[in-house]
C-alpha cells in the first residue's frame, strides 16, 4: 500500500533491525490497568520487546515492566483525534517487524474486544509478518469481578452481551435494542458514557424495567477505581458525573454489586474510594 508523505513523516524510524531473523508482532492484551491482571505470557512478551507500540489505556506501571532499552511509542487517542491513524499504526507494526524487531503492540484489556486488534492482525497477515495474539483480561470482567457482580448468574442472568455505545457523529448506536431490552441477561456497554442517556432511553422504550439494577465502573482495577451502583432509570444521571474510561452494566445480577471494595487488591495502594450513586438518582 502506498504511503502518503504525511504518513511517512509521522512514522517512527527505529534502526535496530537486521541483527537476527525476521521480526514478529506480538498483539498483547495489557488488561484493565492493574499489573497483577497481566498474563504471564504478556509479561514475557513485554520483557523481550525491542519496541512497544501502546495505547493510552495502558497503565504506566505496566510499561515499566518492559526493558529500559525498549523503545516506547504511544499511539494514544487524544481528545477527538488519534495521534496516528489506524493505517499508520498497521504500517508501523509491519515496518518494525520487517526490520527484524520484536514488536509488542500493547492494548488495554483484550486486543479483540473493541480494540481494533483484528485489523492489525490482518495487516500483519497481508504483509507476511508473523503475529502472535496474547489475550488480556477485558475491562468488563475485571470491573464485574471486583464489584462482586457476576455477569451471568443462575436463574437471573442467562446471557451476557458486550456492546459498544460509541456511534459516529453522536448517532444512536445501531444495536438490536429489542433483544438487549429482554430480562434475565446482562448488557455491558463499552464506550457508553457519552451516550448513556440514549442507551437507557432505548432500553426503557423497549420495555426493560426502570428498576433493573445497573453498575458503572470507572477506571476498573486502577487505584482511582469508582463503582457506582444505580438502576437503569438512574444510569444517565450517574454517567453524567464521570469522565471515564467506564463501563455501564445493566441487568438483574448487578443487584449483587457492592460499591465498597469486594476484592481487596494485593498492591500497596488502597482501594479507590467507592462512591455509591444511589443518592444521585
Ligand atoms: C476502545 S475500548 C477498548 C476495550 C479494551 N480492549 C478491553 O478489552 O477492555 C475502550 C473502552 O473500554 C472500557 N475500558 C477500558 N479500560 C477500562 C477500565 N480500566 N475501566 C473501565 N472501563 C474501561 C471503556 O468503556 C473504554 O471507553
């Protein structure tokens, strides 16, 4: 694929290749933030990295686990725009691997859950570059576990669905709302803060009970984690006070959620001050 002058200018050139065989791309899930939720395989990949291309959601504590000599390149999304477009990131990964480097593409949570990891894998495949995918703990699993709120629960939540609340041009996400509004299931919304009002309205208008328990978790597994226990009818007003990253979780099993620490982290930092949002409804 031809590279525009602008793309070429913004690509980073590393001159460390040709010292061994062909390089590889490791598409690694960094988990939700707590380094203890990193897999051993992810840690090993980080330790052998020549270059790390990482998202903004990857915590600094995790980046510190990589060798000092490994070059770190942030491709974080800043406000409304990306520092690098997806095509540029794809080309960067391929170019580094073709230089013979061990490239770790480090992404928050799991690379294949709303992470565009599939596009990066395809780019490597198209270029004939070896790409190894290392799964990560997706943020929803960490958020629900820490709050003691099972995403499935016998007799109460027989299914769990992960959806994106992000829609281009502020439009309503194109989802199967009637299916999502059925009872006895948990709906987890990633990137849903800005559209919380619309999402709640869609579920309510399709018949979901306004008293359906809901949980919002901001900065899951991080020192500043906040858990907010509410209901579907209170979802939008609670979401309005948060900045994210956050997950919205709606379903009967969220009645088990506790805003106070359920799973005490083993790290030195105390658990985040949990804020019950019942009073905000
Ligand atoms: C582009 S998606 C990436 C999801 C990621 N691949 C994963 O598996 O968690 C970004 C969204 O994930 C959610 N998210 C990621 N990390 C989070 C965290 N530590 N706490 C709460 N939500 C998080 C938020 O909804 C955020 O807007």
